[in-house]
């Protein structure tokens, strides 16, 4: 599914219009002028909306299409997109099989109505009895934006759920934390906390009770 797609003529007009607007003296002055109260509120709201939308888009393997300043068309994975690199985004592309039949989102944090958290995980997969196939996992609050946890997903993808495979998955989650935020003050508690969040994630994906004896064995 492609959202926001435009014709070649419309894209060219959009590119020219954007160049003209962004280079105007008025915009330049406003860009560097400090706004308090109202602008701070709008900025915080924009960050909140971006954080809410980014996790599912990354999890689905979204891609973005756009135009470079010279007019060249470019398409890149959202995971690889670099802000302020001169790409004017014209559309967001969602793969038809971006989400599996089962998906889940879990978080560690007090604000239940927002994705903002001290730690959060999102995953999607196909369920085959007690196995998760095609498992993809994203983590938030470990980096400036959500990141894919390939090592953790690989540890459980296609495996029959048991105490051994669950331990391997949780160890991989802790290793992902160690790799991503090595040396930070939050490393010690996040590498342990992510194990609890990971158990909750798997329980939701497989429709299991977190109080199951299986999960007690891995603590």
C-alpha cells in the first residue's frame, strides 16, 4: 500500500515549491527565532506523534519514496532513512505482508495511554501451535528511535517454546541491550528489565498466561 503518492508533475511542483519556501528569508528568520510556550508544546506533541507512529511502521518494514534536490527519485527502507539528508518524502510504502496474523506491544512505564516508556517492545509473527514463525521484534527507549532486534528474533523464530528456547531468547534480549547501550548508566537495569518485558511479549503473541510455570522456570 502506498500512501501520499503523487504524479510526476505534482512531485516536480512540490519539489520546486519546497525549495522556494524553505529558502525564503521569512522562513529562515522564523526557523532560527526562538518560540517559547506554544512552540514548545507543538514540538513536544510532534515528537509524541512521531514516536507513536514510528514503531508500527518500522515493524511492518515500511519504505519511503521521495525526491532528491536534483529531482532524482529515491526509495529507501524507513530503517535506513537519515533525516536532513536532502530527501523530500512523497509517499510511505507498506508491504502487503508487513504484519503477521499476531502482533503485540508491551511497555515498561507509567503512562499507559502513550507509547512513551522506559522500555518497550513490539513484535509480529505467524503462529503455528506453540511456535512463532517469521518473528520480527522492534525495541524502543534503547536508541534515538526504535531498533530491530534481529538476534533476539532469530533465537526464537520457528522454535518450539520450551524453557531452553525461552532462556536463549531472553539471553539474546539482554545481549541486544549490552550491544546497544554499552557503558550507559541504564545498561544494568535495562538488560534485566527487558527479560520481563520479553516474557510479556511472548505470552501475548502465543495467548499464554504470564503466570504459567514455563515462565517461572526462566527467572
